[in-house]
C-alpha cells in the first residue's frame, strides 16, 4: 500500500512540475504565441487544482488592493466605452489582469514553493533562445551568399529570418530579467555569474534592443554596489571605471559597426509618436478615446510613421482611458514598487524598474509577450513579498 501511495505521490509531483515549469521555459523560447498561451493556461489549472482548498484564503482575496486595482484596470476600458458610445466589450488580451491575480493569491503557498524552480526554468529558457539563435546564425550563413559580419544585418537576420523570433525589445527584457535572476537570485560562484553575464551581454548586442544595453549595465552596477564588501569610495571608483569602459566600447561599436544604425530613426519615430499621443490626450483627457481606437488615431495623426501604437505604456493608457486609466495603472506600479522596496526584494525592484524603463519605448501591457511576462512575474514576486510581510 505504501509503495502505491509513494508511486502516486511521485507521479503527481512529476505532473505538477510539468504543469508549472513548462510556461516559464516556453515563454522566452522561439515558439508560437498560442503555445505560450496554452502553456500559461495549463500553469493556472495546475496551480489551482493542486492547492488544497482548506488552505485557500478566500477571506482576504477581495479586500486585496492589487487584486482590486487589476480588476478595475481590466473593466475600465469596457465601462468607459459605454460612456463614449462605443458599446460594451471585453479585451481578450487583458484577461490575465482579471484572472491571474485571483488565482495567484488563492494558491500562493504552492506558487511560493515552486518559485525557485520557476525562475530557474525561465533563465534556462532564455539561454535556450540564445543557443537556438546561435545555431540558426551558423545555419543561415553556411547556406547563404551573405558574408558573416558583426553588424546590423546580423540583428536583422535574427529577427526577420529566425522562426518564431521574439521582438528585440521583449527579448531584451527577457535577457535583462535573466541577468537579474543570475546576479540576485541564483546561488552561483562568482566566476560562473561572470561567465553567464558575458554570454547575456554578447547576446544583447545581437538579438536585443539598444536600450537593453543600458539596462544591463545598470543591473550590473546595482549588483556591484550591493554585494562588493569594499568601502563606498572603492565601489564608486570601480563602477566609474567600468562605466567608462562600457562607454568606450559602445562608442567604438557605434562608429566602427552599424549595429546602431537605426538609433536616429528610432528616436525620431518615438518623438513623433509622443507628439501624436499628446494631441489625442489633450482633447480626450478624462476618459480617453478607447483602446480599440488608438491604432486608427496614430495612423491618421501621422500616416508616414508606419507605426500604429504609442510605443509607450503610460501614453497608451492615457490615450486609451484618459487620466482615470493612468491613475489606476500608476497606482498598481507604485504599490508593487513600494512593497518590493519595503521587503528588500532586489529582483522585484529590478523588475519594476524594467516596467518604467522599457515602458517609455513600448506599450508593454497591450502586447501578448509583455502581458504574459509582466503579469506573471510581478505577481509571482508579489506573493512572496506578501508572505514575508506576514
């Protein structure tokens, strides 16, 4: 009888591991978005049905500030659409705003138990993307008339030709978060961390956005400031030296290669998008124009841009739902950031910095890669922080 019970327990543990770890592995891998979504649904189902109902905390669920704010953020655009006369509708893309906070908080004990494995799985998936990209580059240049060169075309190849490639901004976010996990969470020897960070930085130059380089350097400097047991002056001296070295390297890459040849184009496009967005915000300040109207508005404002969104998470919310949407979103982000600082969760703080940093160049909560990533990891770390507070 004991043998049967042990076999059942082992089998159950295996299935729980598969259900909870597939999504964080698949998320940063070059796989179709529907596969990522299905694996996320499997994650939620596994989490819910393997949490004993006797330990589920229903009492505090609907009084939780974060759950309430995400609920309001999800329903805000449909409700305001009624006021605008556009009719009531629900956004499929933002459905995780409604479901995930509830399930995560109900099942946070099991979630916390698997937190380390989940973070490790995501990091492994990120390195899997790097390996897959390297193999594809080797295949591409051995079967192409193109001559290999460390230039912008290499970045172009890894995005436009790589099957199911992830947009360079979001891949940069994944690489930066994997860097934070390696530096602040995984218990590794210093030389191993240095080696992994070198791989991540080299990968960022090839498959990630230009801003990712800046955030990677900020992450590295934060780690040095927090962990070097030197005097403050020595740490500052080291960081200034490294900053100068990175600056020289970037300058050399800028002038000696064309890795950054789209920099001026990107800056001009973002500036035009800001002006277009502000024009719509000024005329619809309180309730916005509705998320479904943003694309057509941006196109009509400046059709020469070739872009259909604000590429800014804050302007996107202001334009979509006015000052009300901006207030709710800002309150969520501020509440989480304040909590992560309070419990000294460096990984959580770095994640929130990523939202603010990359949020100025991408509408992170209106694309599937951004919604799945940020909702998942913000709430994963939040559940741990809630436990620490208690």
